[in-house]
């Protein structure tokens, strides 16, 4: 393993990055939180909390949300990473 270390984002920053990525994609599709939650088989309250950056996103939930948003899980992660760089 190389000695160069990458500093991980804070939990707060990571939550906000995913929140923004999810909300922006949902808005692009003109889909309500309710419809997204239903399509992803997640509760509306969970989706709402995610979009407010108040809950941690599990890998499984990320995959379900990405599919419901019509993108690959990796694309959702890339969108969130782009938000971290700003």
C-alpha cells in the first residue's frame, strides 16, 4: 500500500454531498420524494431525512435509490464526490 494518504470527508460533508446528489437527480426527473421512495421501496421519511443530510446512506439503499433515479450506483457516488470537491 502506498504511503500517500487521502483524507476522508467528514460525515456531515458526505451526508450533504449525497443529499444534494439525490435531490438534484430527483429534480431533473421531476419526481416527488414520495414517488422516489415508492420506486426505491424505501420510506418517505427516510428519503426526506437523506435529502436533508440527516441520515447515513447504506450501500443497499444507495443502490435502490440509484436504480429508482435511473442511474448506476457508481454514478450516484460520482455525483456526490463532485459535490465534495466544490
